[in-house]
C-alpha cells in the first residue's frame, strides 16, 4: 500500500492564495479596464485560464469567444460579430459541464445586454462611448464630486479651516457627511492596492471637530443678480441648492413645512448618530452666506406652487421622501403599531418615545429599521427585535449599523415575513405573526425569499414599528401638474421637471429614498442648471489650493478605525456613540493617501470631474 502525504495534492494552491489576495485587492481598487468591454474581456481571459480541459464547449469555446471579443474591443469587428458572439456564448452556456464554462458565457450574454450601447459604439462608430476613461476614484464615486485628495492633504497639514472650505466648495454639509455619509468615495480607493481603503469619513470628522463649520468663513457672495428662486424643502438637497444659488448672487427663499431646517438629517437620523447641535453648525454655515430667506412651517400645496411659479424666476422642489409606508396585514392600525419614519420625525422635534419595560418589534432591514431599533433600546425597551424577511446578509442597512445594533442587544429575527398582528382584548398589539421564509432564486441582484413549509411564527411585542420604506408626499404637486413615476417626480438628467418651464426637482423625491450625499449632489447640480436657465454662467472659486504632494508612503499599514463607546454604556443614552481619531491617527491616515490627483490619472485630461 502506498504511503499517504499530509500535503495537499495541489501543492501550489496555498502559495497561489497570497497572489490571489493581491489580485482581488487590485480588482477591488481598479477595474481591469476602463471600457466595460475591456473589463469583460479581462474576465473572459481569466475564465479561459481556469478551464480543466474536460469538455469541448469550455475548452475550445472560451478561446474562440475571447478572440471574437478582442476584435470587438479593438473596434475591428462589424455588427455581424455581435450575433456570432451571442450564438457562441449561448452554446457554451448550455453545453458546458461545470460553472467555469457556463458562468463565463452567461457573463458575456449579460454584458451584451447591459452594455448594448457600448457594443454598438465599438462596431458602428469604431470608438468607446463618451465617459469611458480612468478617473480619480474617490472624486468620481462621490455624488457631489468633492476634491477628496485636497481636503485630506489640508487636514494632514493641520489646516482644518481650509479643509472644511475645500469640502464646502462642493458640499455645504461637511459636518453631516462626516457623521452619516455612506462614504462611497472609499469603495475604489487606490490605497486598497497596498492594504485597505483610507478612512476618508474619519478624516473629515476630525477636520470638522477642529474647525466647526459655523466658525469657518464662507466664500464671499457674488454681486446680486436681482433674480429670485424658490426652494421647496429645507433638507440637504434644498439647502445645498440654496447655498450655491446664493453664492452665485441670486436671492433664494426656502419654504420648509416642518418647524426646523435639516430634512431627514434632523427628522430621520437619531441624535446618537448625528447630534443636532452639529447639524445646526452646517445650517448656520449655509445661511451665513446671506441672500437666503427661510420660511419654516409653510407647507406648499398645488395653489402655492402655482403662486411660486408666477412670483419667482425658478423653483426647485426638494421635498424628500418623508412619509412612512406600511404593510397590508391584519390589525396594521392597531394601538401600538406605528410608522418608524414618523417616530424618528417626532424625535427630530424633541418628542422622545417611552418604551420602558415594553417589547418592541421593528419590521424592516434598512438603516431606518436599525435607527428605530437602537432608539427603542435607549427609550427603555425590555426587548427589541428586528424582523426581516430575508437573511441578515441581505439587509440594506450599513453592516456597521447592524453590528452596532446587535452589540446593543437587538435581536435579528431573519427569514420571517410579517403576515399579521395579534391584539389583546383592548385592541392593543400583543404579537407580530410571521410566515417563515426560505431563500430562493436571485432576483434584481439579491436572493428572493419564498414562503417555507413551516408553521407561523410569533414575536411577542407591545409595540410594532414599520420600517418598510419611505414615500413622497406627491399629491399636491401632481395636482399642480408635476408628473410622477412610481411616486417619484419625473425629471431629465439636468433635473428639469418634465413639461414645466423653470421648475426643477431633485433629491429623494426624484430618485426615491437614498443617501444624504446623493441629495446634496443633486442640489449642487440643480443650482448650476438653474443658474444656466436664468441666463448666467457663474463660477465659484473657493480660493484654496491643495498642498504640494509629498512622495507616496507605500509601506503597508492597517486602516485606522473610529471606536465607539462601549455598547453597555451607550445603549443607556442618546449621546454620540462614535469617538474620534487622535492627531497621531489622523496624520497616519492622511499620510496613506496616494494623491491620485497628482500621481496618476488626475493629471490627464478627463481624469477629474469638477465644478468651478
């Protein structure tokens, strides 16, 4: 009998793993190609190198598919090549024995559909579509296109006021985004090539802690143009639009239905995540520019919209998505059942709930659900459960928010779909009834749940908070004449409302519920386009330059994370949960920036997306 070795048969696998980790980081930081078709070609070549050679469709088909796609990418193929490409890919997909073959072919077929315009451009126009090219990733992926390398460099140099103004050049909410931004700028940070993305949000937080926004002088306002603009909605999108329009010299009146400015930053995010006094710093900084009149407590209906269109040179509608949705289940209006959005809205005006000794169930899996669950903990609830019909991995809430909620004692009840609410003799809710789910086929990028053949579950609850989505209060604006699709206002890519002269729309009411930074980005775009609509072409110069870049520090280092107060302590109050970086930490983190704006594509034409 032959001897057995403890070493794996594929002896190179372990050594290859280290190289694969580096390769995965490279792909995460920078797509393998600037053109979508070049990315597809790169992945197809990798698939060809993975084939075991057993089945003919994979072994011989993928090289032929690769050769054909190479001709398309090189703009040397005609339209008939696309038909051949599709036929060959379908054959490989249907005839391959294993996933290496059929997944590679399926990916090509998906790309033919997803990037149809790019394929047509390559075979008809013999070039890539406009917008294909390598850019500074942190700037490009920021919806407001903030000059991230510049304010990181200024923070690293200790010039915090200039860092705040560099942020404010493109985003007048530096403090808000330092606390609650989902930081898409970090998604493709090139530092990932060496170790991990820079903690960009943490650096920004340190800057606004050293130089609060309301203590930093705003740029000087341009000469008055005599034009007036009405902004409907005093949230992040509306105030951003008002800020830039006022800087350009236009007179702005902001109409806000609630008692205070801030929108969902005030009425949708609990104080433990974003203290109200820090939001007020941003608001005071915005209003300090002058030329902005604020009218709180004024709700705009159809008649008021008609008056605004008549009285003002342009109107920007940014009313957000501040109405809560519910589920069509039995006893959905029972005593103790409430909208999560409405609960957070009341907290924004200082009306905190009292859940002392109660069992609270929160329905949903997004950030609003986590905010409500963690709020219920702080409001004295005895038990808090988040009930979600999918898996925890499928939750749309930020992973950090989910983990923080769990640490504070919130139980995640997953793969349970609410079907009804039990009530006691007095009509108050006593339990949430659920139908167990099993995870099924992938739909729209996520595995979809389907009802499992199991008996109903029961989550005892004295209060049920529905966090199943947000809607737009669109009816008055529809009556005025604004068009909607699925409850959101219709607008072109320049944010002009469909069919209405001088009316612009943006933020959550146009896109559906999204992030604060996306609403801010829309407000900035709307301000520029309103300025153009009014016949101007103003430029705004913040008067700040980034420090001269030093040589890159290429030593791999760990990413600095911001610590939170211990869960056993923070769960007892509504004080800020997050700590801060130290000076030593922020200097190290700023020093990790590779300054892609200078050492790389930021210096080439089209490498940066900037609004002056």
